């Protein structure tokens, strides 16, 4: 069993009348196999499954690293309903419940992403 540490920092002095300065860190303990880290090309013609429904509870990290185009990527549950979208350079870190698969699909053109799946113990 292992652990991963996540940090979220949000800062801005322009979007509100007050400055935003938020920083959160958490150690996500009890992460087990299977863990997967990969860089892949995803198509716009059909979805690419990152985590199967049978994966169990897990964390998923996805980053759109495509330098070829500026096309976004939809993040969807395995049934095909989109719940997020990341543009080039953006990322997502999502805690996923049991029996929730994750798939991605590019919009208009093939896009390169990197992703990781960390199974909760």
C-alpha cells in the first residue's frame, strides 16, 4: 500500500475585489495496485477508456498535453455522459466512486494526454 500527496493552489488578484490565496495539501493514503501512468493519443471518433467500471474506487489524473492543436478533451463516465472538459495545458484530478468508469474523447482532432489511475484500498 502507498500514498500520494496532492496540492491545490489557487491565487489571483484580478477576478474578485479581494485577493484569492488558497492552498490545500492532502496525503491520500491507502492507494494500491493497479496504478497506471501513461501518455496516449486519443481519437475524436470514439472514446478511449481510461478506467473500467470494474476498477473500483479510484483517483484519476488527466492532463491535455497536446502541442499539435488547441483542441479540448471531454471527460466522461463510462456510459458516455460528459462531466468535464480540459483544454490544452489544463488538467483534472478526480476522486471516482466504485463502479464509475472513466473515458475521454477528443473534440474534432486527435489529442495527446497523460493520465494516471490510482486505486483506493
